[in-house]
């Protein structure tokens, strides 16, 4: 089924209209609510839904520097990363992992594909790779490690893709909710044995979480919902044994 709505027709007829303001976060939220359930994505349905391309067209025409504040800009870039990841995955049929994708509509050897280095994201009239969006813009410009709980790389071990867009006036709450969800579902914290099986994200981006193991555990403590575990991680991290869990790159799709 194709979704052709009045706002999509207007976007085609008057594309310059999107230059006058921020992207329509409600458009992205509607798309996600229809095709994402508890982080699991119906990619075939996304492929058939014109709303994604309409939203990406708005991103392409928006200057993020013109957005009103840092929260609006960070929400914009997180949404852009996640939306273009959806586009990249939805463009290729029959993949079991994003690591098989070599570009929009193409796939190849997972050992050489480099999906995050493909120029797939057009934003403000400039073209970026997903790696550029994450490592050259979001991480250095905003300095908020919680983005690692929000950027979704289309794999099972990634954070959960929310069924809504990130928005400036709720960004703090959304990022904190993501952090709590991520610590509970993608990590294994056992206060009885003081063992922490952590996501590889904490290892890959250790510098963002404070640099050393104790700093990482103190950071994680803010998102651990078990009070005793959170207190121990925060006050006596040196007593914990840390391992890093294998990363499951299977596609976060409906089976």
C-alpha cells in the first residue's frame, strides 16, 4: 500500500516551503509510530511509505545552524541520523545486517561494505556520510554521551529506535529515558556479584563516558534503575568486574 497524503503532495508542489522552518517532527513521529514497535522496524512498509522521503526532503532543505538553540539542533541531528539509517536499510531488500550494505540500493561483502562511510545523508544542501554526522558533528559539537543511547545503527544490540521523533522541548527526558532503557536491556548489571556486562558502545566510545573503567561505571550508574546497584557503581566502581558483551549486528527488523 502506498501512502500519499495531502502534505506530501504539497511538498512536491512547493518544495521551497520547507526552507522557512524546522522539519516537521510530527511527520517523522507518524512514520515511526506506524512502522516501529518496541524498537523493531517493518522495513518493507517503510520502503512503501512516501513520508520518509518527504521528511528527508525537509532535512535536505533545512539549515540546522538556523534552528533556535542547541537542543533543537541536537534533536535535528539525531533524527537525521536515524532517518537516513532507515532510508539506507530500507533501500536494499533481503539483508540480514546493515553491514552488508554498500550504498543506497546496493549490498555486498560485510567485511568491506562500510555502510557508514557512504554519502547518503543530504542536510542543508550538503551531503554527509553517517560517520560524518555522528563523529564530525554530533559528538564534537554537542559533547553529550547520551547520544549513544539515541543513535540507532539498525542492529539488535543498538539502542531501541523510539516510535517518535526527538524534539527540543522534551529532549532531556527522551535521552534519559533512552539511557535507562539501554542500561536495562542491552547491559547486564548484577549487584549481588558486582559484575557488569556492558555494551560494546561503552568500550568503543570510552572517552565520551569519562575515559577509564571507573568513570564509565559512574556514568552508567545514572541510568541504572536498581538503587543499590546504582549506588555501588557510583561510589565503589573499583569493586566491580567488567566484561563487554558481544555485539549482535542482526537487523532490528520484524522477522
